[in-house]
C-alpha cells in the first residue's frame, strides 16, 4: 500500500471526521480537508505535530497548517532543500505563491535549525 493509503472504511468519512476537528486544531475546514486529502492515514502524524508543538508553531510565526506540513516534510519525508518543500511537497511555488512570499523567511529559518 501507498504511504497514507491505509484508511479503513470510507475515505469521505475519514476526511469529514478530520474536518470536524479543524477548529480545535486551529485550522480552517478547507485546510483540514487539504491536509486529509494530502496525507491520508498519515494525517494522525500531522495532528500529533499540531497538538504537541503549539508553542514552537506560535514562535515560528507560521500558520498552523503550514507549520505542520513543514515539520512533517522535514521529519517524515526527509526534505533537504527549500525547493523540496516549496515545489515538490507543498506546490506553493505554483499554486500558493503569495503564501510562499509571505512565509519563506520563516520556513527557511526553521529548515536551517533542523
């Protein structure tokens, strides 16, 4: 099976369940859906990052979802270069360029420390 493809039952139910937790995790419903769609059954690792690293996330200046994506990419996907994250892991360069421009310095600073 593919990484993140081990969702037991209906995938829509899985996504809806995660979306229902969006508010308590500090995510919008749209961001929660995007995370569930991207990470599938590995979403539990994203939730763990969000729940256990709130102070670090706040200190970073990054939004919750972006911080979780970056930490997941660093720890589970072994990204090394900024392009690994901005292009291949988040597609920010192509689809969320304003967000990339707004947060690139914070992302680079966090990557430097890992």
